C-alpha cells in the first residue's frame, strides 16, 4: 500500500512541477508580448535651448518617428523600464518608463533628457 501512495505522490509532484514550468513560460510570453504596448503612442517634449516642441511616435512595430520622420536604426533592448534604440549614426535614444508609462527620452547625440509633456 505504501508503495502505491508513494508513486501517487511522486506523480502529483511531477505534474505540479510541469504545470509550474508551463505557467511560468506563458507568463513570460505574455509579458514580452505586452512590452511594445508600454511604449506605443505619441509623446511630446520641448527642447529648452530652441523652445521647439517635438513629437515622438512609437508604433506597435517599434518604429520610431521624430516629428513625423521615421528614424533609421534598431531597437537594442526593451523591458518595463526602458526602450533603447540605436540610430544609424551610432547614437542611442532611450525612452524611460515608470509604472508602465513612458516619462522621458534621453538623446545621446545631445546628451539631454527631455521630459514628456501633455499636449
């Protein structure tokens, strides 16, 4: 009798482990899929030197447009805190997020952080 209950406990333990692995992978896939949603949208910021207001757009495909013009480059990293974009000139553009909401953009070419404003 003890052998059958031991096998049953082992079987349940294995099933619980498999279920945990499947659930963890599903959760990771959902999180990864949702990341572009954090950054997709239209954001505005003002260059304090020129007082010029810029429009930064991020598409669902993670294309980045500045004032309506698509920037050439690639997304190097994306997580819940930042989207890191490398342009064709070798400069980074980093969009920072807090609580799944973009709050600023850092432009390495200008070495400036621009806070997003409401339009």
